[in-house]
């Protein structure tokens, strides 16, 4: 994610992500869960725009949001949106006043497990840092990102990554092939907190689950890197899927439909409710997306990992 100057304004594209692997290693004492997850950015973007205050008043700060109707309840999001929160956090730490107008155009479906809100927050940190010449280093931005949410640091680093801890410890991964994807978001979205709270049989023995997870993730990465996508598709895991499926029956239905359509693999992403299918080509992804759109499955997108 790189901010771009347009006249006196700045803009940035904030990508969505999908999880190709998500293992819950254990429950932590701080209320979070210890994770190991493989996340890849996809070519589906929100857009964040910053313009300076028109009257030159440096204390003027505002935020607005709009977007496609399938993004959900945008009007109710003004107050809880992470964009103004991120900008104000950066300003406070840099000892400056938040100023100018931020406008967010939402295209990434909400409450989907696609990381839209987290990506917007990371975009706001990067954009505000440039627009205000706040001078925060990458390490300082990563620390602010972790305060804003577990998935936010991932979006500061380009490309795929394995994320650990509660998600904020990011290790970049190279050499993965481009994947053609179908992403289906059922009409009902899910709250991350409520999905985690429904997890059952989670150990506190993080060390033993870490070994097992390292082996499973290692095999998946090896298959992906050597282009054995069919095998990789069969070994994708999302430990949150059962809990989420109890809340939205459509998750299983969509997975079955993607499997019957000939996908290499299908998996819920993040805490849901969106499901991804790995298609065999861009054409195959568009063909499946067209069919599922006609069947009114919710929001259906053909995209690719980037
Ligand atoms: O960090 P974030 O604000 O995205 O987390 C939202 C909620 O999801 C947390 O309050 C917590 O209930 C749950 N969560 C968790 N373990 C994680 C990440 C999130 O239990 N690693």
C-alpha cells in the first residue's frame, strides 16, 4: 500500500485479504486467542482519499464514507470506523492536530473476514503519515496498527504473510503463485468477537499445538510454492469455520456449491462469513461467479491474490 499525491490531495488503495490457513493455537489470558494464519492480499480495494481543509484551518478534521450498497450498513459506521480512529491515534502520538477531510469509498464487503476495516485503518495510518508529514517510522506505525486491531499490522507489509500472536506478528512469505479466486459473502455478516466466543475445545497448551500447526502450514506452503494447487486446496484449514457455520448455515452450502463447480479448494476466510474458492483460471472464476450471482447467494466476486 503506497499513498499517491494528487495535486494537494492524497489517496491510497486498501486491499482485502483472504486466509488460506487459520489455526487457533490456544486461548490467552488477555481474552485473545493465539493464532497461526496465512493471509494473502487480493485485488479488491477500498479507496481512501484525503483533502486539506479548505479554509486552511489546521484543526479542521472530518470523515465521510460511501460505497456499493452490498457493503452493508455504511451510514451507521461513521462513529465506529477505524479510519478516523487511526488518524487521530497517529496525530496524538506525533504531537500534531488531526486535520483535513478523509473520505472512504467502501467496496470490500463488511463483516466478511476479508479484512476491509483493518486494511482501511492501515491505509489511514500510511496516508496521514504522508499528508501530515508526521514522520512516524515503519516500526512506530506497526505498533499503532497493533493497537487498532489484530489484523491491521498485516496490511502495512506488502504481499502474503504468516501472522502469529493475536495476528500482529507478521512474517512475509514469498514465492506463492497467483491464485484465481471466487469470493462469496452471504447476506448475513459475522462479528469476529462472537465467532471467537463460540470456539470449543481450545487448549491452553500452545506449545504442543504450535508444533502440529507448523507441520500443517509447512506442507500447505510447500504445495502452493510448487504449484500443487489441488493438494494445497485440500489441506487448507480454518479453525473458526465450525463456530461460524453454526451461526450462518450458508457457509456449508456455499462450500458445497464451490466444490461442485470444480474449485481446487474452498474455505471460509478469517472469522467469516465470506467463503473463498480457488478456481482453475480467471475464466473459471468469472464463470462460477456469474452462476452464483444468478442464484442470489449474496455478494459474489471473481478476484485474484495479488
Ligand atoms: O483485534 P480485533 O479488534 O480485530 O479483535 C476483535 C475480537 O476478536 C477481540 O475482541 C476478540 O474477542 C477476538 N479475537 C481473539 N483472538 C484474536 C483476534 C481477535 O479472540 N487473535
